[in-house]
């Protein structure tokens, strides 16, 4: 969603800010803006569309100042216009503000400010916040203990309901940035004679790897040489400086046409990284360092509850299947956005898991907080180290797959599947699973990178299929048991990057409605393995065929499909059920990617989407 970059130091701010904004493009946005302190006042440029549209506008201003901020906006309040883009300037010209999040009580604030003579150029809640800071600044007396600027921001935020990550500049204190968060991530970058702030490490990692993750309710005051953090309500806090472990090359294409393609092909290595050092010495189970729950405590839980959104929820659904099968423990999965409001009756001995690549998805975070509020332990499966979810969880498992840039999650998803399978194994081995069954699963999981490499060899074949099928406007994805969530994932992948309407269903459920869609115009992608469901899936395929629907079968190599049943077959290697969902995912990632490329879509920045959804 929206991106934030702020800079104060000795170098020209504009090029650093624009580069930072480009590094945040993957998060999704519809307009961009920049403000730099220049010749005793703020110079501001704002433009709808890409950062590339903003660059010529910024160039016209000949920005040389060393104090500035930039923003990419994903519209919430007010349409996509130049005026609504950030930064916003207060009507007295003293305060400049960028903001991620939503100020829910902005209407009453605006009414108050209009009464005081403040004027507005946009329809945004952000401009209201900006003017309220200006109002408090005008009233604030000099205080030996705190800068007037910080006090004005603090007073304003005490009135703000909703979520925010803000960066503020003030014409009375040029060279100082004030930044604060509640619900929207912010990271401070501590450089050599320079300070930075961003909503995502990607924007600042080229300048520094020393960062401080700001917590909810904290305000930071930055100058080139120093930074101080206080809370909204009380005194100074001692910050922890973390080291970012990935470098800027992780955010480069390295010869690929798109990040999605790069990340699809990175999956064998990503899986290796996700499981490295996580199997027991006797080779019969998985080990995780950060659970913060003993094996004995784990054994005491009677149920597991998973919450997540989008692709991550699909990974939870596969985990549910494997955990119930291997460990014989009841598992529930829920959309985090629904769970947080359902007030669902819960069993006392329930352990919670949330899954989130970014660790910033607002609904997942809220579901986690709701579970914690009710006294449940929550573990997080998460990729971004230091994310809000990772920090607030009682423990968890990092995915360790590096920076995922493509909006369409690929390597993060398969690593979530892998971790879900490892977790299922871990729980099963604490219960009834035998040593030899454990060893068999460990061996299967260790073999998953090689199986994925084999599946990736179908890329050219799948590209050919994509060319033939890109013309369709609807598609069904059908699978059973652990491959049903992969059908959901295939449909999600296709629609989010190609804008083709697609639906995922359990194959047998098709007869209860979706079959009405089937015709020559609506192909179906089936997932078929040689296991217990083979005959049933073949029957469903026949029902589609009888209605002239084209069939693409993603089938394990040992499946003997009736001659002529499938129009296209994408073979995948025969494998253990613990890794089957991982391997079956690869063809649908490639199919969606090549269809989107064929249609000329903006694969890494699909319309209306954001990499991490930080507003409700
Ligand atoms: O960062 P998260 O895993 O919490 O994100 C959840 C969803 O927003 C995300 O998986 C989304 O569905 C992806 N665009 C799917 O490719």
C-alpha cells in the first residue's frame, strides 16, 4: 500500500527519495509526490500514476535541498488526483505531511479547523491532520524539555482515531523530521551523518543497514546526527538498533523480465533456506528455534486455529489438511478479516497461528491482537524479519525466503506450504506418528527443492499453453483435499495478475453451481494425483468434457488419464503428499505469469492491488 520515504542529511534529498519511492513501487499505489526544503521554503511536486510521471515534475523544481520526503499513495479518502496525492502542506505553509493509514475522525477535526480559518485543497484525511499539527504548533509555547514541533505532533495524534504512519516537516525547524506510527509500519534508518525513515526497509537499504523498527504509539525526532524516540503518552524509550540482513541486490531483477518470474525460479533455493537447520539430528522430525513453547506445552494443545488473508490463508488450509492427517489434531482456518469480528467461541486449549508474508497485513494483525486479548498464545509464520506481527507474536517461524517484491506471492507461498508441512510433522511426532513415518516425511521434504526444479522445467510447455488460453475470460480451478487450496491459489494468481475471472472449487462441488459456467468458453484447470481421489477427479473431468469445456490437467507423472480427456497435460513429478501441494503450485504460478505477460499486463504491479494491505 502507500509508501513513505523521508531523508535528512548531507546529500541531495530528491534523488534518494525518488530512488526509495521506486523501491516501494511493488507495494502498489496510484499517485506519488515529493517535498524538499529549498531556498527557505518547501518545494512540492505531486502527480497521479507512476513515480516515472513524478520525476519530470520534480526535475522542473531543480531540487538541491538535503531535507525532504516522498510518498506513494493508494487512494482511500478521495479519488486519484494530483491534489489528493501526498505530501500535503498546511494552509499556513508551515507543516508538510505524508501519511499511510486512515484517520477515522477526520470529519470532526476538519469542521473544527474550518471554524479556525484553515483551508483545504484536497479531500483527504491527511490534509486535515496536517492542518491540525499547524494549529497546535501555532499555539505551542517554547518548552525547554521538548521541541515545539514534536509537542505539536504529539498533541495532534492524541486526537487522532484510526491508523497512521506519518512523517512531518516544519518550516520553523528545517533539518528535523518527526515521525510516528499507529498501525502502519515505519522504520528509521541510521546512516553516517544522515537519518532516514521509510515504510519498508527496501526504500532505505541502499543507504544503511542499521535500522530501528518504530513501535505503535511511538514518536521519533530525527536530525542528521541523532534520533530520539518517545511514546505518545510518556517519556523517552531506549531504541534497539537492528541490522538488516538482506542487501539491495535482493531487490533487483537480475536478468528476469519481472520480479514474479525471478521469484518463481528462486523457489528451489527459497525452500532450501526455509528448511535449513530445521530437522532433528535423528532425521525424524522438524525443529524450530523461535516457538517459545516447549514440546510438553505443545502436546497440551487440543486444537489449532489459523488466521490469514489471501494466499497466506491458502497455505493455512493446506496446513490444516496435513496437520489433521499426520497429527490427528483438529485445526480450523479463518479469514483474519472475519475472525476479528466474529467473536467465535473458542476451546480453551487452542493454540493460535497467524500466517503473513509481510507481517503487516492489518486484518491478520488485528486477528492476532484479538486472540491475544482473549488470552490465547499466538505464533506467527512470517517472512519479513522485524515486522509488526513478528514482534507482537508470542513466538514464531520465519520463512527466510528473502525479499519478495512481486505483488503476486510465489516463493513466500511455497515456503509457507513447506513450513506448514514441517509444523504438521513436528506436532505429529509429539503425538502418534512413528519414527519411520517421520523419517519418510523428512526425506520427502528435503527432496522438495529438486522436485520444484523438475516442475520448473515445464516452463516452455506452459508458455505455449498460456498463449492458447489467454483469450478466455473465465476459468475454473478444481482440486480435492490438499489440492483444493491449490485450486483456490491458482484462481487467485490468475485473476490478480491477468484480470481473467477465475474461481477455485473442490472438484466435486462443481456440480452444485459452477458447472453452469462450463462451456467451450470456460476452460478448467484440474489438479490430479494418482492417490485415493484419482477416480473421483477423473469423473469430474468427464463432466466438464461432456459439456465441451476444455481441460488443462496438472497431473503427477504416474497418473494414467483416459486418452483424450485432457486437452493439455502439465506433468509434475510423483511425490509424497507432504510436498504435493508445493509441486502442484509451480505450474499454476507459471500459467498465470505467462497468461498475464501474453496479455501485456503489468505483472509486478497489478491494478488496484498492494503488496501488503495495511488498511482495513
Ligand atoms: O503479507 P500477507 O501474507 O499477510 O498478505 C496477505 C495477502 O494480501 C496476500 O497473500 C495476497 O493475497 C497476495 N497478493 C497474493 O498473491
